[in-house]
C-alpha cells in the first residue's frame, strides 16, 4: 500500500537516483572560464593502422592515416535538478547546493580545474562530438570508463533532413525557412558532407576511433544506420573494432515505412560491436511468449482445466491460453543422438511400450519415472514425447529482429525530427550495461539515449552541435517522470543493483533430477491405489465390468472444476443425445443390416458417416444408407439450442464437440453404485493433489532467470531525473593570423575573396554570389576581411526599434581581440567605436568579452560592439554583472545567411549586423521579504528576416530563473515553459496529490514563484527562443526590499 503523503512535505514522494560512488573531474564553470583559458594550442594526434586488410577505400583516406584533435575544456553553463525545482515551487526557501549534485570545494580548489574529483552529475554538452570525446579522454582521463556508446549519425546527405531548426517544429522540409542557421550546425554539415560520402566516412571513422578509446574492455558500441550506408559503416566498424569483435546486426521496425519506387523500406539497423567480444558484458533480455505465435509457434497442444489433453486447432489461437485457464504445451523431443546404456531401455506408458531407437532417452530410468509421476510424458502416435508447458518458461530470448518497435513503441509524443524509439535504445542499454554504468551518446538529438539511461539508473553523457537539440533534450529530461526501482544497496545507489522480477526456467533436466518428486509420489500412491481397488470392487460387483488400470480410469463428466453454466449446458446436451440414442434403438435392425453390408458395425445413428454413398453399392443398401443419413440429420437438428450449448461448454471448459454425437456420456454413469462414485471421487482428488504438489515442487526447485527489464517498483514514489549539467565547448576567439594560429580555421588555403557587389549588381549584400560561391573563407585573415567589408558596405548596425548606429572611417585593427575600429557621431560629438568579431562557427564567449573590454577602455573607445553569429549567455551576463563606466557595450548578430548562402535558394536578410536587447524583466519585493520576478518580453534576433523582433513573455519557448546567481554557473531553480503548455503534464498527473494544479499552471506562465533572497543577492533570468537561442538578464536585488537598477 502506498504511503500517504502530507501536503506539508510534498517532496517526500519525489526522489531521484544519486550515483554515490561515481566521480568526475571538476571542469570549470562558464563564469570562471576566462581566468582558466589556455591560449596556446594543444592537440592530440590519433593514428590508424595502415596495414588493415581488407579495408574500405574512399577519397582522402590514404592521406588521413592520422589526425589531430584540439584539446578543449568543457565549461559548465547550467546545473539542473528537477527535485530542486519542485521543492522551490512549493516553498520560498533557499535551494541547497547538494540538490544540484555539487561537491563543496575550498576557494583554492575551485580554481584548480581538472585537479579534483567531485560527485557525479550527468552531462548534456553542446559541441562537436570529436572535441567532446577528446576532452573526456585527455582532460578527464576517461579512457576505459564508458560501458556503452550509442551513435545515431546522419543517414543521408541532405542538409535539411539532418537538422531541426526550431524546437516546436519537427516536420523539417527543404525550404529556406526550414534550414538551421546555427553556426555550429553549419560547420558540422560542411565538415561531414563537403566531399559527400567520402568526407562522411572520414567524419565517422574518426569518431568511432575515439569512442573505442573511451569504452571499457567489456563495453559495447551500437551504431544506428539505414540500409543506404549500412554496408559502408559496417566496414568502418570492422576496421576500427576488428571483425572478431562484431556481435550482431539488429533490424528494427521504423516508426513509419518510407515509400519507394520498388520495395518500401520498413526497417533501420543497429550494428553492435564489442571492445573485446571475449569480455563483453551481456545481459539476456526476454520477451513474453504468446499463444498467438510470439515465441510459441510449436505449442500446438492444450491441457484443459479438467486434465484432458487435445491438439489445439488453428482457429483457437485467438482465444489464448488464459481464455479458460487452458495450459498450452508442446510435444517436445524426448530422445537424443548421444547417450549410453543407462539411457537406452524400453518404457511402458499405459498399454504402449516405447524405445528411443535409434537414439537414447534424454534422461535415465529414474528421471523418466519422475517425468511420468509429474504427468510430463505424452504418447502421441508411436512416439513418446515430453510435455513442455508454455508456462515452464513463459519468455524467450530477444533475437536480432525487433518488429515491435514501430510507432506504437513510442511511450511519449515524438518531439524531434529524427527521434529514435525509446524501446530500441532501452534494449541496447539493458543488454550491455548494469545500473550505475556510464552510457555515452555523441549524437544527442532529442536526448533519447540520456532519457533511457536515466530511466534505467545508468549514468550518461550526451552531446550535440545543435542548440535546438540541446534545448529539447534539456526540457525532456527536466520534466521526465520515472518509476522508482527498489535498490539492493541503498547506500551505493543504482550501482548496488536493482531487485528484479524473475521467472522459473523449468527444463526436462530440472524435473528429472528433482528428488522431491519421489517423496511426493510415494506419499500419494497408496491413496490412489486404495481408491482404484475400491472402484474396481464396486464396479465389477455392480456392473460386471473388467477391472480398470490406473491409466484407464475415466475422468468425471461433468467435471467438478467446470463452471455451473458449463455443467448445465452439458446436462442439456446429454438429454438431447439420449433422445437420439433412443431413436437409434428403433432402427437398430436397419443399422445393423446396412453396416453388415458395408463390412462395419454401427451402434447408433451417430456412427452413420456423413459422406455420400459410393458408386457400386447395391441399390437397396444405397437407399437405406441415405435414409439413415437423413434421419440422423433430422434428429441432430431437432433441438435448435444444441449449437448454443456446445459453444457454452467450449468457451467455459475448452471441450470442443462439433455435434451432439460427440458429446460423451456422464461419468460416473447412471448404473454406478454410490461406492463406485465415492471411490472415483477419492481417486481423482488424490491424483489432483499429487499433481498440484509436484507442480509446486517443480516451480520451487527450477532455476530462475532474471528479467533485467523488470526491476521491482516502489509504489508511492515518483522519480525524476537526477542532477545534470549543461556544458559547452569554448570556441577560440578570432585573432590576427600574424599573431597566433587559430585552431578553428582550416589550414588549407582558399581562393581570394571575391569583391563585394558593386552598385549595379543585383545581388543583395550577404547573397550567395557576394563572395566565393556563397562561402565565407575558413582562414582567419580572410574571414576578418570579409566581415569588415560587409560592415563597411552596410555602414552601421541596426538597433531594436529600427534605429541605426552609423559607422564611418571603418578600418582593420590589430589590437588583441579588437578587429576593427570606426567612428560615429552623437549629439555633434565624434565617438570612437571598436568592433570585436566572434568566430565563424561558434558563439562569442565570455573570455573574449573579458579580454576585449579592458583593451577598448584603455585605448579610449567609447563604444564596443561584439559582432557574432551567436552569443554565450555568460558573455551577456558578464556585462550585466560588472558594467564598465564610460564604455557602451553592445552585442550584434551577424546574419547567418553569410554562412549558409550557398545552401539557400534565396537570401532575404539584407541587414547583416543587428543589435539585440536584453529580456524585459520586472521584479518586486513582497511583504514577507520574498521576491517575485516577471518576464514581460524579450528582443530576439530572427535569422530569417535579419531583424530583432520583440516577443511577449508568453511567446518564448522557455525561461529559467536562478534565485542566487553566483556569476559562475546558472542554477535552474525555477523553470517555465510558456511555449509548451504540456511540458509538466506527466509530473502534474503523478503529483496531483502533493502539488496543486494551480502550481503547475504557473509553470506555463511568465511570473515566478516567490523566493527568498540568498547569499549573492543577485538573480539571473535566462530566456530560450524556439531556435534554441539564449539571452540572459542579471538583476541585483536591493537591500531592505529596494530595487537596484545597477543592471540596466
């Protein structure tokens, strides 16, 4: 019975799993990253074995025998704990750090990054998977620490099919508005497909090599792919992991079949390889057998509740074994090709004698006696078979064809364009990992692997280059609800294991070796023998019958176990049959005459066949035969309720009588004396008791199989996701190439930049013909020149509301991270302006802001503009936390058409540089000292129009509140999803007794829950738009309830 929860302690019913013994390195918080950044370029070189044979060949492979990967740090941007969020919405108290999985460190230790072990928190990382995996290997020493890798690389070359541009749209198409404009995604696409399948294979092989380094010796990797590239990817895996470590190809049903000119494609595939196949961890997964066919194709026989056995008909499979308590079984082979003298002998069953010729019995004489005592022997024709019940082992091993993973397999709505069915990934996790093991997915998508790992108590790391994917995964994990599984060792958490359900695995051997059966049989056999002797004595004396052997004793009809309706229907059937038998007596002479003429014997009309007379019969015999057939038909159809009675008996007991003639006579018969009736009752009671006790012994002594997909659930507890962090790779700032090499830029030289279009050109600024076939050069010097030319052509930057900041005398600048300078006039005064460009394939980071600001201030600039394709939230927060007197700082979006011009059909963004604003936030102090924050709106850059558009607070995808912002990491203490009213639905239904509906209604709105001011007296509001872009507002709370405007 579930424990009753009181409203005063709502969190008692909400728990999460904590991985107590697991540790991770203390990688830097994003807010402290500027003090940590190492500017020197550090790389790791990986090499391939050039002597592999055979191997796949593609363009560029011969030159790619080794490759270098930048060594980057992973910065923690957010800490998330659903348990902390639910606690905060109930009580305006301080949120404890331990809810977020943080380990307290001293001041010195806090800045000694990657030097200390801290408590585990799962990880959602924004960044290229190659860089992420290399960082895990080099910076965190995680080689051999991952138990399973799941990779779902892009299936095809189409740009639009690989990336989802918005959180709220998964039906991506090939129109311009459907293309992602995220710089990281654009780079990922170009790197993966610039040479078509050739660069794709290089991209994938590099990542497979690093994944192999991360895997434990007992680890596994699963690569999901379709039939287009299945053969190529398998060749890659053979090269990286070795053909000897191939485990299986799994075919699984797609959520929907794709149309095709020829055969439609209805399946995708998993390629499963082990790090070392001799050491691979494998937990067998079982599926339930079904009388409808799944795992039970050979179970053609049924044992009815009264013990009668008969062959099942093909038309009966729809009923299933549970329809009337039937016991489905198969007549299994009892012989073996190998054995010895002890397993080769004749066996008598009833009046039949069987030998195992030409082989041997599967057990010795003692074993066969026990099988006989357990009623596990079935003579079928001339063969003695072993009775194997479906329930002896009601499951069967999962194979490599999974056809139950279609659309019905989704346990929740599909939220991502290329989302994988959870059942597929769950099976991979359950087969190859234990609770507490680490799972890595370098292709996060909607976070299905992380979701499944969290569900089954595994640790997880996942990454993606798409901000949309990270936003979807964050919300999915944050709002997820799971069952709470019973722990074997609560002190160790999931790593101590779960308590699982088990099923008995009854085998012929387990029965043959069960000595308890001997004792049980010896206990009941005297009772059976005595009852049989009494029965024979009564019957022989009263009816003159011959004595019965044990196997000849008839079963009661109607049986005591039959339902009352079945017994009543049988009685009606028997009464109808008696009438037919009485009429048969009236035509006995005719029956005997016709039967004698045909060389047979008939005792009643029921014996008359339904077949037509044969040619050559005498005319008199033919006429008499047809007359008897007609009489039989009339008698059988005389009682119209017979079909209904037959159906009743069949439905309730399983006895299948097609006509009245097949209805057996009652047992005991009308001529049986009371002594015989009593002896028959005792005989079958003893037999049933013996069988029942033997069955219990068989169940009790059978080996048990663990069901790893059925851990025992603790009722009354709702589990949410454990603490996890959102991290990102820092992108190097752009510096003059004469000062330092730039890791992000490729070393290959490109053609000279094309000149910008002249006044007579019809191409808009930013169009695909404005520079080198729509491509921005990947070389730093060319990139900075292009950006400066574009800014000069535009003549300024656009501010919200249509205002422009006109720029004059623009020229290149080589001053640290300041790349250009110019002038603007304001109120008749000329002000100096500095411009710092962000990297072409990443956001403007906090360390770029921190280094550029003092340079601009010291050199007398009045305005500093950071121009980038995206902006790290911590970069925005840095300005708000510590405004610089005398220096205006603005962030300007560069239109992503500059990057994707060659991928677009048309280019619409003529305004290249556009400044965006901060979230419009209001806050107030309540009478009890708590605060409430309201999100009124936000100005967010729209890459399709090149304009900054104002959205109401209710129109954003999500917004989060950190009620005690420390300037290092954003702690999501409160989470709101105005753009997805159903986000918290599952938890709302699960916690309706603990948290009022009105509370969850507020999580769809724009006003926060009350919160108490904390140590830093500072809050932060983060707003997420539907394209995954993030903007941050930092607010300093005034003392004594006053409002501070220091952030404005």
